[in-house]
C-alpha cells in the first residue's frame, strides 16, 4: 500500500488518505455507545419518602402524615403502620390471619405456630404481650 503526503488534514505527514467525513462518522459511532449508558440512569431516582400505608415500615413516635410516620387513619405500631379502629370491622382483611381491634388499634394475631404474615411491606415476628401473641415488626438492631 502506498502512502502519500497530504498538504491538508490533521497529520501533515505520511498517512493514509481518508474521506473528510470519516472523522465525523467515528465521533457519531462513539456517541452511540455513550448515550445508552447515560439514558440508563433515568429510572434510578430514589423513591419519594411519603407517609406509610397499612403494613409499611415506620418510625415509632413519628406524627401521622409525616414521611417517617403513617398516612391519615394509621398509627405507627411496633415499627409498621397499623389502622386505628373502634371495632374489628374497621380492620382490613389480612388473608389467612386474624386482624382484630385492640385498644383502638388493629393488630395482627400470631398463628397457633407463632408465625406472622410475611407478605406485608414490613417483616413481622410473633411477640407475647400479656396473654396474647401479636405480630410486631422485626427489630433491626
């Protein structure tokens, strides 16, 4: 292959002759690899910190309607959002579990095998409280 000296171009020395738009094509091809990487970050925004619904984790003592608390009509009980109630009919159904109103707050009772539902937003474990076994949020500490 013969080399020729070009009087114009980027090298001004012995080089293969190439079409002027070849550099543009190389830059565009490079951008095609970089753009999908940048576009992949769009859906990785952190979730908004909003008050929790029934079964979501919460911070005990947080006020109702605050980001670390529970939505209106709920109360942070043992690390998860529970509903306030006046009787058992106010407590939403948790399939396969007894969800009962105790002292104005809906509580999930443990099964006979001392198990709790694990399909809510918070992992639960069975705790003995007086003569009852109720489900409480798993303590991370």
